[in-house]
């Protein structure tokens, strides 16, 4: 009966938009445990389902709870959550001596919106009964209703008999894309300064502010120019296009990769794009964050593909189509008269760098079962 409850509850978590969270193996708790989490405003809700059996008692629980609390604390701190609510559910055949579980449930006081708060339930999956502390609220994220629903037979359950479904959406690791906003502000500031100092389309101004060319890098040895063009733009339309790319892909990349990995992807992809451009054309003068933008797109594609998760409303195949269309449009624009030259080599160089970095930095989804 526990297996039915476990599967039903996993389906409910999936439907509620909760994410299954990895737990490291714990040798003393021989039964199953699963951890789910979701964000709701300033509150992070975590559901922990323990397979309970009176004959085995609560041996190893204190160590396991400490391990779970540490994992939750890391996630909450990373996302800068004000409050954390942990709903602990002991489920199984509770027809025997459950004094230890009952004591744990009854010791909890009335709910207070503290930084961290535990709620405990006992669920007899054989008798379909719920044991709870009546002093505690029933309405924390509708936990009691979720448990009651999980006890009922469900039609068309997701997953096979021995599988636990997970949310199709990835979980962000950074709540606020601070670096992305800073980079956009820097790009706009430098654009305004260039406009006031001769114009962003003026060759002399571009060179003075750090634009890149084959001669400047390889003849004069000004290698810093592989980095500085990432923050420069040639004309207002160029700035607007790359700003839109940052809004669409940069914000998501920082939220799902985290601040440090996002910055690495942005800078390395931008440098790779600039290097590809000067190697492909001996006479071109270039500037712009397009290589970095394509790098972010490539990294998100690798993340979604490797994790088999949606990045908000972007699936891997959607990102792939956007990448292909963007590259094709770049080549098409170069065939049109009176259009500024598009640095396709920079786009491809940044894209390749982003794909590689995304693959190595995305990590993998792992099982959360602890046996």
C-alpha cells in the first residue's frame, strides 16, 4: 500500500509544480524517502515522504533529518528565501506501535511564521487514516488535502509501477539575475558614452572604445580587444537586438546556471565569438555581444537537453529552432543591400563555446531515492 501512496503523492507533487530534489545516500535509513520542493512568493515549501514501519522503529531518523535539513538550508539560502516550511510525512502500515511517530507529531507547537518550520503527519496507508497534530494548521500549501488525495485510488497515474515522476521544469538556482541586469546597464552606458563621443557607428570611436580586428589583435598585440567588444554596440538597433537576447536568454541562463557559471558562459562565449570573427576575416572591425548571446542560447539548449527539463517555457527543441533560425537570418541579412554586415563567424564561435560550456556546467538530474 505504501507503493500506491508514494506513486499517487509523486503525481500530486508533479501536478502542483514541485521539483524532485536529489538526496545523497544515507546508510542507516533502510527504507525509502523522497524530497520535493517548490517556491511560493517568499516561502519555500518542502515535502519529505518517509516510508515508515513500526517494526523497524525510527532508527537513523535523527541523522537523516539532519541531512535533509542541511540540503534544504542550502537551497533556501541560495534562493534567498525568507521562510521555509517542511512538511514531513511518515507513510506506511501504522497498525503497530507508533509511539515514536506520535510523539514527534504531538511535540510540534502552533504554527508561527518563523524562518523555518516543520509540520509532521502520520499516514496509515492500510487503514487510509491520517494522524496529525490538531494545533497545527491544515492549510500550509494545502498539505492535508494533498495527503487525503494521495490516499485515494487514482486513474491514469503517471509513471510505471517502480518509477517516480519528476517535474518537467528545471529548478532555478539563482532567484535574481543581478549580473544580467548589470551587464545590460553597462552596455547601455557605454553606448550612450560612444554616441556622445563621436557616435557608435564611427570607426575611430569604435576603435577608441575597444572594437576588435585581426590587425589590432595579432599585429599590434592588443589581446584585451577580444573582451572589450562584448560590451560595445554599433547603432541603436544592434543594442536593442542584443538587449532582447539578454532578456530572453541571459536572465534564464543566470537563474538556472547561477551567477558564476552565467558570467563564465557570457565572457568565454563572447571571447570565442570575437576570436572566430578576426580569424575568419582579416579586415573586419567588430563589436557587440552577439557571440555572448548565442553562447547563452547554446548553453541553455545543452542544459535543457542534458537535464531533459524545460527552462521555464523553453524546451530544448524550441531553443534549437531559435538557434538555427538566428544563424540562417544572419547569413540572409548579409545578402541584402544597405544592411550592416552581420558577424556570422562570431555567432557560430559563441554558439559552439556556449554549447560546450553548457554541457559541462549543466550537471545531471539524479535519483532522489535513499535505500
